[in-house]
C-alpha cells in the first residue's frame, strides 16, 4: 500500500514535470518563478495618469522598488450640465490616478490627505496581498500622510478604493481607481491604450436637477442610481472628450467598475472585443460582444479598429446609457473599407400594399353601423379608442410624442394651424421633414386604413385634448379633403 502511494506520487510528479517543461508558454513560466522571490533592481518613481490616459507600458524592465505618491483631494465638480457634485478623489480625478506596475515590484505607497479636506480616508488596493489591501496601514486624517509597502504577486488589473466608514459613501463619491500589474515582459504591445471606469451616483435631486446636489444615502442603499457614468461625469468621453484611434490600429481598454452598487454590461457598439482578460485576470476569452464587470472588478479588452466612424461605449443595461449617462465615444479616423462595411447602399419607402391602394376593399360592410350626427362626447369616446389602437405607439398616451423621432400632438402649432393638412396626413401618410413647436422631425407616418368617420372621430379627440384648439372634425370635412386630391 505504501509502495503504491509512492509509485502514484512519482507518476504525479512526472506528470507535473511534463506539464511544466513539456510545453513552455508564458502562463506556465509564471508558475515556475515564485513572484515573491523576484529580486528588485533599482528604484523608480511611478508615473501616474488621470483618465482616460495610462502610463507607459513596463516593457521589459526589471522589477523595481516603485515609489507611488497619491494625494486625496475633496473637490467640487460637474457631474452633468449645470449639476454640481462634491467628489472625493485619489489624485484629483474620478476615477483616481492610474498606477502601472509589474509583477515582483515592491511598491512604496504614500497616501496624503490634503489639509483642506474634511474627512479621514484610506486605500484598499485589490492588488495587495495583506490585511485590508492596505486599508489598515493607510488610514490618514486631513493634513497627514501614511506610507506602507507591498510586493505585487499576481499579474492583473485591479481596483483600488477608499475603505473608510461609511465605505459605500466614500466609494459613491468617487474614491476608486485602477492599478495594473503587468506580467514579466509586459502585456502584448498595442497602438492605443485608455483608462475608463464606470460608477453609479446618488443625488438628492433627480437626474438633471440643477445646482449642487448632495449625496443621497437612502437612494444609495436602495441602489436607485440617478447617474451611471464613465469617468465620473456625463459626457467625460463624448464629443471633444472622445477617445480616438486610426483605422488599422489595435486599441486596449483598461475598464474598471467602481460601483458602489451596479454591475456593468460593457459593450462597444459596432465592435467586437478580439481579446478579453476576464475579470482583469490571466484567462483570455476571444470574440466577445459584451463583458460583465462586477462592482469592485475590472476587465482588459483589446480589439483592432478596421473601419472609421464613431463607436459608442455603453453599459448595455441600456437605460443607464441613454438616460443616466453611461455612454462614451471612440472616434476612429481613416479610410473607409466598403467591403467590411458598406454604409447605406439604398434607401426607399416600404409600402407592402402598394402606393395606390386607399382602403381595404368592401371592408366597411363588416364594420358596425356608423351612427350619424354623434355628439362631441360620443366622438371623443370613439376617437380615444381609435387613438389608443392606432396613434398611441408613436405619439404617446398624452400626445407628447417621442423626442427626435415622433412629433407631439399636444399643444402642436403644426396641428392647430391647418386642419385640412392634418386630415390629409391621416388619409395619405407623411414622409419627410416637418417643424413642430420649433423642433425638426424627419420620420415616416404611414397612411392609416381608417374610414372617414373614424378619421373625424380620432382627429376630434386629438383637437379636443392636451390644449389643442378644439376643432370638431366632421366626416364631411374628411370626405372633402379626400375628394380634393
Ligand atoms: Cu475616503
């Protein structure tokens, strides 16, 4: 029995030996070298950068004693147009300064708390092997600083954050950032690298309420975010702030999620991630559309940009993108490649029934008898039912329309100016640009298959609702417009 165990043990050992030396890719090499035993050679000051930028890659440099000096600043900033917020920051930005190290570095970390700050803070770096990730050793009052050191043992992309009570509040106010630990020899070279972090914010007022908005603890506990943003504010990565690349380049994004609450479904519209370091670790997944980033987690994605255009970065929990701010832009310039992406080749109106058919043939016979000389109340009742079946999806229940897509019917100058035009549109449909209440719309309204009586009722309902001019549309008026063509 003892011998059998010994033999099995030897076979096991042989197996491991074959594994280690039989194939020799980089991850297995890492296992052979114990990172704790990597000797440092020399000292250097760490380069720290504000988002969306990252420090220079480590390349083939040896492990070093790396001096990191990070200053905590409590500052007022703008979270959205006209909305102020008191951010608590590592290095003056949200997310905080990007720290780039390699495995085996001995990081000498000094955390200073600016004398103008009001609160004590500390730092928990997920890249640290040690109690609290450094939190216990770095707790520091305003006007003081603390130094501690740690050795980076595991390559990967890690979140750091403040861990001073109430922890959730310190994180919610922007106290998070990323620290990258590159493997020996560095990550594969790419052309462009950027730093992005998602965060959710909770304000006393609703999204968009102007002025200085204080943190709202109740909403934070209920995870009812007013803002979900990249890099601390709405628009930090859009328009002039967009990140950029040229056609043919490889782009790597270091993306973290500070939370405090929400998980990110990170996606770039119109791109596919060639490589994803899942959860910021060493396992690489390929050809990914959307990757999850947990609160307090990170991911490294890279992809090649093949065609020019604006690529939208979103949290694909999509109301966060279009209603709460989790939207960024990558602008790619260069030559078009029509073979990879053609753009619009042809555009036309789609009319499955053909352009000349006016109504369903003999359809009126099947309909309930038309009551003549209805009262206004009867027309309103009938008109409302038609409206809710036919018009509601685009123009909405209270006639407000949908911004940039479907014009409002409520208090509509376009509608009130010309009843014959309105009847004509319901009869024949409308394509192309119109201006309603000072705003331009360019959409398609299809021709409705309604009887003259129904058109009269639904338009009477619209004209007698939502502050419109109370026109009473009769079937005769509809017939007149129809025959005037
Ligand atoms: Cu703090």
